[in-house]
C-alpha cells in the first residue's frame, strides 16, 4: 500500500515539471516553517517560565518581611491582609505560611496543589536581631517559611496561541509562494505540454495539429515558432512523399502494362523463333536434298543417257544380227560403242557411288577405323605426298613444318581425312584462280602440357567473308553449290575432330589475307568416340 503510494508519487514527481518544481521549493519551505514554529515555542516556553520564576521570587521576597512580622506576632489577620492581593494575580494558585515546626500558620488558595505546571517559590521568614536586615540569614532567627504557587498555564496558553499564529502565517506564506510558483511554472509547462503533444502528433506522421498561438518573445515563443517551421517542413515532406507515391503508382502501372506487352511480344518472338528454326531446318533439308539431287543427278543422268543409247544400240545390233549383211567393220563399230558406253556407265555409276559414300560419311561412322600408335609428321607427310600429284600443275606451294618425334595414339585414317579436306579446300577456295601463286602451310606444335598437339593448315589465299565464316562448318553449306561443292568437307572435319580424335577445331580468316584452321588434338585419343560432344567450333575472323 505504502509502496504503491510512493511509486505513484514518484511517477507523478518525475513526469510533471510543475510537481517537481513546486515540490522541490515548497517541501524545504514547509520544513523550515515547521522548524521555526518548534524553535519559537520552545524558546518562548523557556522565557515565560524564567519570567514567572523571577516574578515569584520577587513577590515572596517582597512579602517576607510583613508576613514574618505577622507570624512573629501570631497575627493571622495581618498576614492574610498582606497576602490577599496575591489572589488577584491570574497566575496565582496558592500561598502557605509555615511555622517554625512546619505546621501551617496560614493558607491562601490551594495549600497543597499537584506540582505539574506549577512554579513553586519559597523563602525563610526571619526575625531580625538588632542591626540585621530581613533575608540576611545568620543575623536573624528563623521563625517560619512562606511558599508561593504560581501556574504556568496562562503563559503556555499565550505561547501556544502565538505559535499557532506563527505557524498559520508561515503556512499562508507557503501557500502564497506555492501558488505563485505554480502560476509561473504553469506559464511554462502548459505551452510546453501543448508543444510536446504537437511533436508527438508530428512524430506519428500527422500534420493536422494546431500549433498553440504563443505571442511571446522568450524561449517558449521561439520554441513555438520552431515547431511551426517543423510542421511546415513535415507537411512539405509529406506532400513530396505522397507525390512520389502517386508517381510510383503511375510508374508501376506503366511497368505492369509494358511487362504485359513485353511478355506478349516475347511469346510472339518465341513462336516466330520456333517457326524460323522450323523453316531453317526445312531450308537446310531442302538445301541438302537439292545438293544430293544435283550431285547425284549428273552421274545418274549421264548413266541413264548412256544406258538408253546402249539399249538403242543393242536393239539396232540385234536387228543387224537377224539380217544377212553382217560385216566385220559393223561389228567392230558396235563393239567400240558398247565398250565406250559401258565405260561411261561404270564411270558415272562409280562417281554416284563415291558421292553416296561421302554423304554417308557425314554420319561419321568411324567404328571400323583402326587405332594405332604413329608419328604425326610421318602420317601428315604421307597424306601431303598423296595429294601433291593432284596439284602438280598448280603454282601453289605446300610447306610442311612438322616437328619429328610427336607420337600419337589415335586414328591416322581419320586424321588423314581431316588434312585432306582442309588442303583440298585451300586449293579450291583460297586459290580459286588457278594461275595465282600462294602457299599452304601445314604445321604442328606440341603444347606445353605435353599431352596435346596443335595442327594448323594455313593458306594466304582469298580468305572467308565474315558473313560466311560462322556457317562454314554447317553441313551442306558451300559457296560452290552447282560447281562441285557439296558443303560436307568442313562438317566432316568438325565431326571427326570432335567425335573421333577428341579435339577442338578453330578457324580465323581475313579477306585477302588467308585462312588458318587450328586443331588441338590430344596425343592419346579418347577411348570412346565422343558421340555426345556438343562443343562448337571456334570461329575467329581476324
Ligand atoms: N581455305 C579456304 N579459303 C576460303 N574459303 C574456304 C576455305 N575452306 C573452306 N572455305 C569455304 O567454306 C565453304 C565450306 O567448305 P566445305 O569444305 O564444307 O564445302 P565445299 O568445299 O564447298 O564442298 P565439299 O568439300 O563438300 O566438296 C566452302 O564452300 C568455302 O566457301
Ligand atoms: Mg571442301
């Protein structure tokens, strides 16, 4: 209970500036007033008692002579008349005259009152001997005693009423001070509280607060002005944020709309792309069929013509055989014709068979290829030597820059095929003008890792246009369609290098400068043919 009260008081004390200020000033003041009252009462008490004692002493001393005479003369009436004026004193309680033996000679008022709150003063009654004065003991004879009782009640009453007056005026002063203080502090705290409430409203993000009108030039006035500025800034910031939010909404709408449009466009693009791929494939297929048809059509067409002619000749010859005029010269003519026709037939059919064989090789079914250890320069040298007669009359020179001792465990037949195709291409495409001189260089370099070798076939001929370069490895891509090219040579190179030899092929070319094919091969070919390899050839127009 007490703790609860203290806690509540502590909370009010710490939360209210007014309570704290008034409390801090008024509490000591209250203590001071209380202390002053207590001190005043105790001092007054002491002073009043001292004064009363002095009065009692003076009174008994004054009456001692007369009362002593009356006692000596045993004159009670005289003694009573001497003491009687005492009864008028408001503080008088009683007075007693004792005889020498201690018995009461005369009593006035209360003779034996209770002693609390009393001042008791007594004096010996002396019968003066000659030359002595009353009160000078030793010079007179002790005949009795006078005792006076005075009460302190009246003095205490006066003191109490005075103390109350002090206390009440002190309290009045205290109340006045506290009231004044409260008015002063309220003049500060009330606008401060209004402003702190306003700040809380501002902090909560609202700007609908009323700034208290303070027409003051002191700190409170300046604080109110600052709060007004703060409110204005907050309002501006809020407006800015709202404006931004509205912008963001608009932007989000635009983005959503654009995203929708882009998604739709992407879908259309995907459809178009699929359509394009499909039509590209169809076009490639069409091109392939056209190439095959064109290539095979020539020898087959020739064969058909020759076969038809041969058939006609045979019919003619059979008719001649049935007739009677069968001359030796006629037989020789027909025999020659048959011979020529069959030679043409065989030649054309061989050409057709050879073409079909080449088309079949696109599948790169190299399972029958023999794997063995061989020296690179020896195999390459043999291939070049085999090709050399073909270009006997060409002004193009062939340079071999092959280091000796590079031993490979691979497929020499496949490697020979690659080299043949690249050299044939160089002759046919780089040096299409049969009279132009140039050179084809076949080189090899052992890689630093000691496990790979780079084979290069470079020419300084026409070069390949940049637009064509990315397509040269595509099957059936040729710039010589209709004049001997089937567009399979480089595709076969690519397929053999990738799937049989386990290497990679790259090309760099520049118009008028020449073309260089680089093939990086492992010295030991992979055990399994890389049917699944997907690595693309590297094409670098230089
Ligand atoms: N060394 C080269 N210089 C210039 N162009 C080349 C060279 N090698 C290849 N090409 C170009 O690359 C194309 C494709 O070559 P690829 O060997 O695949 O087909 P092709 O030689 O035309 O026909 P095929 O080899 O089947 O008889 C060629 O038509 C040619 O345009
Ligand atoms: Mg070719």
